[in-house]
């Protein structure tokens, strides 16, 4: 049978109209649960560490994206969080300080530009709430360790709700450095141990109380009728490693592996490391390890056990938050982000603490879990930076990237875009800068008028045990221009006249 011309025209018109019709946009999550974990290096089961008891974070990771090479901009709490929330690398010495929020945002009037990403979301109609440590202070207020809490907010324009969780400790800083009996590091004049375990419920320590307050905030936010951004900032595994007994008991015997690099890296100067000063403030112990005097094997094992126990304690708190999302039918609407504000040397290279331009201090945990099943969960191998986190969150929410951010969205990578072989992460500390590529870390720093260079090859030396800079001049020359291109002006000025810098 011969097809009539009008029928062919009708079919062609339908095809044209269908092809021109706007395609439905991918669904966006409505809400964000952002969890900041203090001093969390990537020591979780999902980072291929089967000895760790972290079932809840591992479950989140199994359904999401685990960034195997995530690096912070600054290896200290306040400065790292400032880069996170502004999406910018450090540009001045103020940006390297724990007091950066007190200096640059606290007490400032609301301007034309938002003070950070949270403020931006609030302006877009999100209800925003924070509990625990999201900026530098454990309650988001500006005051000293031994002072009474103030009303001066570190981020005066970002939060609709920011309750205080002090418990029997009385202030945020007392709770942050608190022990089970209600005392704290300050009140005991630092005559305290670096770890403690006590029988009792999770609320015997502040992080359990933070979870309880977060659950209350979740109800308030759900009932608001608006999309929400809930930030929960856990204290552990920051020192002191105080933890309910049941989590300590998870790591009995010799369940922990040995310290991988027990000496200062060969070919590296000790000035690139430190004497574990923050750790050695905890004086009620017999040992005070430093670069010349490593911890005994037994003491090192107890310390590493205490850190692991604290990670498991926080994992349990996150499990309660995940269950709460399920109970409130919010899981399918909520993006979950897990972020460690920097890493931590656990005796690695004879250091106990952060504050170095080492892989141990700069690499931290980052996990994104998105609702729905449109993106395939997997591990992400290329280096990424903390400044990329919030641009990614905003694009996932369908909000676009603001002009003030230096970081880039990683959504294309989540959708399967191939890794960028030229990707690199840049970090800064004191008078130094470090660049991490897929294979290498190149670092330059200034100490007592002398410029030092370090090069580590993680393909050949995954534990960072040998500085190769002297014998690998060609690789250093190849990488150096890119490092120098990211050097801030204040640092460039010091490097131009190193003999005058003290």
C-alpha cells in the first residue's frame, strides 16, 4: 500500500517537535547534610583499611564517591575550614591562621557578596543550621580557650540556627578539650593524658551530645518547608582522644598495623616537620616523643588505638544521623558529605600531629553520597582540593558556581569524565607551598633564611620515606613552574629575599 503524503508529514512533524522539546533536567537533591570531622585522616575501612571498625561510613562510601586523593589547603583547623567555606586558596598570612574567621568575617556587616557558600545558600532560600565545630571555634563564637563564651559569631550572616552544646563542661572550648568527669585540659593546667576511655553511653562525651542536638535540628529543618543545609561538626578524633569504653575495646591486642615510616624521611631536613608540640601539651604521661625521641612501641600502639577508637565513636554518631534521615523519609532528598579538615601524623615520620606539608597532614577523608542511583558509586583517583567541595555541592544542587570561588565542581568526574592526568592539589603552611600531582609531591619552604626543596614519588615510595629532590633535578625543573605559578604574593616576596626572612 502506498503511504499517503500527509501521513509522512505528520510523522516528520512529530519527530521534529519531540526532538525540540526541552528534556527534563536531572533531579537534584533538596537538602544537604554536611559532616565535618576534626583531624580525620583517611583512616576508614572504605579506604582499604579492613582493621578499622567504621561500618556506617563504609556503607555511605559503598553507595557514593570516595576521594582517595583529597588534599586540604592548610593543615590546621580554622584555616582549612576557611578555604572550604570560601572556595579559595590562602592569599595572605591571615589565611593560614586558626583565627582567620575572627580576623576576616566576625563582626563584619553583610555585604553585596556572601561571606561564604553557606551564606549564599541562605540567600537562595535554604534554611541553614550548624551544631558543633564548623568554623574554628567549637560553637562558632569568638572567644579564648579559658574565656566565657561570647556572642560574636565567626560567621554572622550564614546560619539561621546555631545552638550551643556545652553540657557539664560549661563552654564550647571546655567541651572540646573535655574529659568524662566534666574537667578539661585548661582547668587541669594541661596535666592531663592525651587519651581516656570511660564506660557509659555515647553522651558521656560531647560528640554524643552533638548528635542529639543534630537530631533535634533535623526535625526543625524538616518542618520548615524549605530545603535545608545542616552542618554537623564532630570534635573527635581531635585531641584529647576521649572515648566511650566500648569503642576502645574494638581494637584490643595487636589489631593495628605498625607505623609505616618510623623515621624522618631520608634526604629531608627536620625543619620540614615538628616536635609534636600540640600533642606534648598533654603532660600527665611519662613519654613525650619528638623527632629525636620516638615513642615506645607500646605507647605508640596505645595512642594509635585511641585515635582509631575515636574514629569508630564518630562512625557510630554518623550511623544515628543516617538512621534519622531514613526514619524521616529524607534519605532520597538529601546529599551527605563527609569531610576531614586535614590529616594527622600518628607517629609517621616521628611526628604526632598535623602542621606539616606532608601527605600525612594534608590528605584527609572526603566522601560524597548522592540520593538516587543515576551515578555509579566508585573511588575517585585523581587529586582534588578542599576548595572543590562546595562548588561541587552547589552544582549538584543545581545552583551554579559563584564568581568568588577558585575551586572547581567535580560533578563531571562523578558522572564518569576520565581523570585529568594533569590534576594537582596545592597546599600551604607557614613559609611553604606544596603541590601534589598524581605521582609526585613537590614542596618548597623557607626556614631561617634557607630555601628547602622536597620531592616524593608515591609510585615508588607510597609511604613518603625518601626525599628525591637532590637526585631528581630534571623532575623538579619540570614541576617547579607550576608550583611557582600558585605561590601567593606574600610567599613569593619571602622567597625572593630568603636571607632576610627569619
